[in-house]
C-alpha cells in the first residue's frame, strides 16, 4: 500500500514539475541549451544575476 501511495505521489510531482517548466517561458531553453537571457535571469533569480554581473564587472577592472 505504501509503495502505491509513493508511486502516485511521485507521478504527481513529476507532472507538476513538467507543467511548471513549460509554464515559465525560457525554462526549457535554459535546460536544453544551457543559457538564459539577462532579462530572464534578473526576473527569476535576481540575486544570482547580481552576483554574476558583479563578477563580470570585477573582471573588466
């Protein structure tokens, strides 16, 4: 019985994960091609965007 519940829960989690990846524009491109636009990064991961931008600015100095 526990195995059946775990299987159903896993299937639901996978379906939600796929739906979320398709729903957020740019996510599939990021996973397949390995890059995102600056706008996407700034909107979805602002702290990471700031860190990368700061590292790039430090390299140019």
